[in-house]
C-alpha cells in the first residue's frame, strides 16, 4: 500500500498539470534542465575556483578544462532559453 501511495503521489501532480495546461510539462522540463546545468556543472566549477586550483592533487583539473565546462554550461542554458521562448 505504501508503494502504491508513493507512486500516486509522485506521478499524479505531473499528470494533472500535463492534462490541464498544454505544453507546460515541456517548459517545466526545460527549466529543470537549466537548473541541473547550474547545480551539476557551474556550481562545482565555481567551488573549485573558490577553493583555489593550485591546491588540487589532480593534474586534469586545471584552468582550461574548467573554462570549457563553464562555456558548455552556458551554451546549454542558452539553448534551453532559446527553445522555451
């Protein structure tokens, strides 16, 4: 019974929103993708720069790859904004 109620609580709000408001679910997914970019890519890079890159023990995490990650994150966020507007 607990698994059934948990699955209903998880699925029903998204189903109700998708049934009532057309294209709202796709817009919500786009916003969620932008937030995942911020949390998954940009926040760790910011924390690495804040901590100081020269203190790291990994030679792969130098400035150039981290700048590429920031550029890729900004491109993904720009694509999400372009698609949703």
